C-alpha cells in the first residue's frame, strides 16, 4: 500500500471547553481518506483537514444505502500513553461487513496503521479527564454516480474522530429496556451480523416508540419466530441466570461485538460458566419472574457494559437485581476500563499503544 500523505489544516477548530462532551457532537481537525476504483483498488491514502464531501444527487449511497461503518476508541491512559482496544478486530469485522454488502475489502494492518497516524496527528483532541476518550468512526460508502441498482464500482473510505465524555457522568445507572414485539431488526439471511447503516434505519421506529414510553432502548427478538432474544440497540446482551452467564449465540442476525467477545474471554478466565445459546423470551421473563435472573447487561464500545434494571414485555415490567448494577457487571466494567485506560495489566495483549 502507498504511504499516507499528510496535509495539515491551516484553520484549526476551537476545541470544546471543559468535560462536557456529549456523544457524537464534536469532530477533530483532520480525517483519513482513501478511494477505491475498479482496476485500481484502494488508493490515495491521505490525512487531510476535516471537510464536507461534495456529492452528486445520483451518488449511489444516497439511494441504495451501500454503506458500512465501525466504531472504536482511543484512550488517554493514566501513564500518558495512548491506547487502542483490539483495533484489528474492528477491521476484520469491517471486512465481514464489506463481503456482505459487495464492498471491496480493506487491508486490516494498513487500516490499523491509518488509525494510529490519524490519532497521532489529532492527539490534542484526545480528552484527558477521567473516563473520556476519542471515538473513532471508520466508514465506507458507494460513490458511483448512477441511478440504477448495482454494486458500485467506486467507494470512499473515511475515518473521523470525535472526543467523547464519560458515558456514565453520574455513576453507572441501570437502564429500562422494552422487548420489541412488532418490528424486527434483522432476518435470516439478512445483514444483522454486519455494521451497515441500513440496519439502524430499520431499527429507528421501534426505538422512537420505546423512548416515548420512557424506555432507553429496545431488546430485539429474532426476525423469524419473534421468540428468541437477539440484542439491544447498539449492544449485545448477557444474562446471569443462577450462577451461569448466558448470551445469545451468534446465529447470523446478531452483531458480533468486540466488547461481548472480551467479556466472554474475561468471564471464562475467571472460571465462570459461560454459555452461548438460544434464549427464548419466555424463558427469560420466566427467570426474571421467579428470581433466577440475577443480572442483565448490554455490552458495547460506547458504554462498555450497561446494566439493565428493568425489562418490559407484553405490557408487564420485570425488575432485575432490585434495579442496581450486579456484581459481575461491575467487575467486567472495572476490568475492561482498567485495561483500556492502562490502570490494569493487559494480560490478554488487547491494547495497541499509539506511539
Ligand atoms: C456495534 C454494535 C454492537 C457492539 O459491538 P462492539 O464491538 O462491542 O462495540 C452490538 N450491536 C450492534 C447492533 C452494533 O452495531
């Protein structure tokens, strides 16, 4: 692959003041770009001043949503080192998404290198207050100018950076979740296992309805029988039933989260019993009703883990763990964030130091 060309901005933006960094609001001074053209492959990798794209109204992505993305973070450690968390996993997953959406794959090591270079250029944008981080958003979209359905012959790859505050500003608060009975997010043979924008478009309506009723997210059931638990919004879901951790198996309609994978590896290293299998909603609410459901939590890059204090299904509420964060959820949070900010030893070799 070619060397990454760097063009620095002449007009640096004013950085946000203080620790008030709501998710997704601010972007840094630079972005990474490269382009794909048939016959040429991925080419012209460059770091340039952050700027809008110019787009023809017939640009394919605007009509047929051939687009995928990733989400990861850079952490300013307690030792002053900048860490990434399992970044190669993100680009391997990006390639899985590429394959499903007929987008040409990328070179994993080169993309990790691109992230490192971009984070170095914008290192002053990494917030340093406790539990803040720099969110990294790589994405690819179709750029053929053609109002006709086909796989595009040209693509734009981009990485942007966004400083984000602590997910839990006032301590970890358990969330209220509604189990969705009408809409589905993913179907058998569909794109559920990929991070594509279209999955989110399809999930918005249920999310809006749940929010109106005071729930923070939707728990999805499978799209075939609407009977089995899949995942929550942008998080995978794990349960402590008795002394066993149970999570839905990755059956193709569920996004294989890197946080989920890391939680399972940690739990197994602690000698806990971990099972990946189908869990029906009836089994789950049955366990919640008779007290066997001890903990429930979501896992994802944004929140790390998010305890579920209450589930709603078919008009009935089920309170879990008296609405408090559970012991295992807390331990996973402490261990994962400890590794990410360099407070704990990284015995798994999960972190990549930026320089
Ligand atoms: C990104 C995402 C997750 C979490 O994945 P992580 O790699 O842990 O951040 C879970 N579910 C969906 C639908 C997602 O898009």
